[in-house]
């Protein structure tokens, strides 16, 4: 637990003249709020010069994320373990941080065919705060606890508090409440020694330095947070068997582009003809993973579904359990006519197990 700070005060206390003074002093200690005198006349520069400076600033972000890969990997392993038991991944943040969490959560159903309830984004102030700031919402730990209680938080869930400053009461409150309930907690901040990281079981502090525009943490800090959230959701889904190699075999084909992509994925995974692919997708109600198993395992649609259910959705394990399979022990990268490298089976010769 962290010590009492402005994050714990009532709105009246924090917004009194004395409260503002304390908060200003606290902000003065944050790297993300630091003023950069060398950029004090940036508005006098040409558009191209500003763009070059901004681009140079952004190039430092991946290295800052890279410095925290061990912490990120440990957090992902813990998340995947709990999600494999039926738990959920829940992001909680305010402002830009909250919007990034909602964005990442909303991308999981079409990409990995997850149920919308499996990866959830909570933003202080509710859905309307995605497009319009809700006054005072980020200052309430109690609001975060209430939002998590409304979801019926369990010990198999993972809660990720997101805050560039690492002091946002809503994010800290979410992590503190989740940890008290036995859920796994991750605190993602862009300042060292943050209250958020201290409150979480897994603290991830990606220090990207002062922003181009003083205090505008939607810039480098926001980019860093997005990169880390990409890792958390994507690698967790890989661990859960939502991909086959680097193919998103659980893609939900909800539009023409995704339906075309589905067929391409089946082709890349199997090397099958268009006719075989269409037949397999028809037999499996358009499920890409099932269609691949039907082709490589030489099974019908219901059998493919049963094998995947028994393997927990892991295609490689289901292929290993199939009576016959055309999957060989290894795969090889082949170069397509477009010059890109794809994963295809080294052989389509049937072997009986």
C-alpha cells in the first residue's frame, strides 16, 4: 500500500489553494511534467523542423520499452496463466491512458475472436469519457473500485492500472482494490518510483523523459503505453493458442477484408488449393483454426471442433492428437511472389500416427 498523498484526499482538500500548491510541488518531481527550455521557442520553427524534432523524440520510445522487457514478460506470463483458467484482462485508466486501454481491449475480439468480456477497458467517467473529459473522474479511487465491483472481479482476473504520471487516483485505486481481492495487478507508468508501480504486484515503469509539449503525455508516454499494451494483449493471446506461428488463426471474419484474410491465412498454413480451402471453411462454419485442422489433420468439421476443445484451443496440440496429419515436425519460411516470407508446411505427405 502507498502512503497518503493528494491521490487520497477529498476533492475539496485537493482543490483548496494549499492542495493546489502540494499538487504543483508533486508534479514538479515528475519526469513527464518537466519543462524543456531548449524547446521554449519551438513555435518559431518551420513545420518541417518541428516534425523532425518530434520524430527524433519518438525514436527514443522503443529503447525505453526495451529496458523493461523482463518486467513486461513476467507480467504477461502471470496474465496468461490466469486467463487460461478463465480469467479476464482488465485495463483501467483515465484520460489518454484510459482511452489506450479501451482501444487495446476493443481490438481483441476481431483479432483473436475473444468474447468482448474477456478483455475489458475501463476509463474513468465511463464510455462518454472516450470523447469528452468527465470532470473529477480521474481523482476518485472509489470510482475505480466501484467499476471493478460492477464487473464481478475474481482472483483469476488481471487488472492493469495505466497512468503516465503514476499518481492518478483512479488507476491506483483500481490496482489497490484488485490486489485486495486477490486479482493479479500490473501498474504501467512512465515515471520512476511511482505510487502506481508500488501498489501493483508487477510494476512497469517506462521512463521516456520530458515531452515535446510540457506535460502532454499523449505523446511519448502515450506511445510507450500503447507499445506495452500491444505486448501484453498480443503475447498473452499467443500463449493462449490464439495464433499458429505468426498467423492469427482465431481472426473473426466480420467483413470482406477479414474474410479474404481468413482464406489467405488458411492457405499460408496449409498450402491447400482454393477449392480445398473453401470446402474446409464451409465444413467448419468459417472458423479459420478449425479449417486448418480439418485440412492438415484430415478430419471433418465436428472432429476438428472436438480436437480443439480437448486441446484448449491450441492448434499444434490438436494436430498432434489428430489420427492423421499432414503437419510435419517443422515448418519453413517460403518467399511468395510478393517477396514476403510466409510459414508453410515442409511437406503435405500424410503420415499415420
